[in-house]
C-alpha cells in the first residue's frame, strides 16, 4: 500500500499562557490555555527489509528506505507526501515512488472516523512511458477499547498507466478493498496487526503473470514502540504469482521487518 501507509502517528502541540503575575502564588488557579494551532506537521522515516505494495514486492524482495510528512489543518483537511525506493521493474526504469495525497478526515460523535481523498502515484525517471496514475480512496474506522478496525476502498479510474498492454485496451481501471485490525496489548508497548485485501482486475495492478485477474493479499504482524521508534515484523503473502523479468516471484510469502522513527 499502501499505506497504510499505509500511513506513522502524530505529535500533539499546545501552548500554555504564562500568567502576568510576580510570583507563582499570585497566579490564577486555572491559567488560560491557548487554542490548538491551526496547522500541525507530522512525519517520519522508515527502513524496511522489503517494500510490499498490496502483498507484492516493489524492491525485488530487497531493502527499501521510506519517508513521509503530513500537514494537517484543524478543520480536518490534510496534505501528505510519502516516498520509497523501488526496483526499476516497477515503473519503466524508475527507482523511486512518490505518493502525493490530499484528503479530509473527521471523527463523528459516535466515535467513527471517516477519511477520504485523492492519491497520485508519481515515478520520476520513468522516461516517456505512462507510469503515473490517480487513485481516490475512502476508509471508515472505529476503536473499541484497545482494538481498532478499518475498512478501506481505493478506486483508480481508467488510465493509460494501468493498461496491461493488450491490443485494443489502452486504458484500465482498478479496485482495491481491504480490512485492517490493530490492537495494543495493555500496559505494554506491543501492538498486533492483521490485514486482508483484494485487488479486482483487469489492470496490471491486479493481473498476475499467469493472467489471473484479481488476487488476495494478507498479513499478520506485531509492533513494539519505544518513544519515537517503532520496530515491526510481519508475515506477508498473496495467492498470486507475479514474476519479474529476472524470473523471481515477488508475490511469494515472506517476513518483512521495519524500523521507523516518528517526529
């Protein structure tokens, strides 16, 4: 994904107004608190043993370096950047994936959170090939105690970048539906995560090397957090077979480790 992005946590900011008094004894009992800032900035950097996008390795099952930054307005609107190193087989020779995101997030009175926006996948250095594409997304999440569940749908309308190169088919669309569960173990820094998603063809995002249109990916893992650092280990697998030009099956199951820092 992504993202699940993915996407890495936030930093709350607040300022306390200093009392205009000569001593602490003269300060009012309830000192006024300044309103939260209109904009907040969060971000992070991660190194992963393998960058998996919907279960398929984008780095030929090798290490990737990733980074992200998000600017959020108090109204709920946000703009985000996410980037990763990739292998050049992904996008006609490009060695980078840059995701540009704009969206809106809001938590209802019931506690249910809704989020939606537009994601643009950009692959610099891809030559004159059509490799870049847009993908709107929407998700709904809710938290009950230590458990958070989320349902996500991504839809990329028909675009040239998604064609699989068959005669008479110069554009394709794609749908990705996913569910995620995460749970923190009380009184510990340990978290558990589970994911399942399905890609619906016929674009190249969902058509594997055997010609099968549509596949399922899943993952189970755990995280450990210490201050701004997060260590993650997951097992990722699919029921597809994506083979690179070098003959390597990059959709085969495997363990993915990560170490990230948030700021």
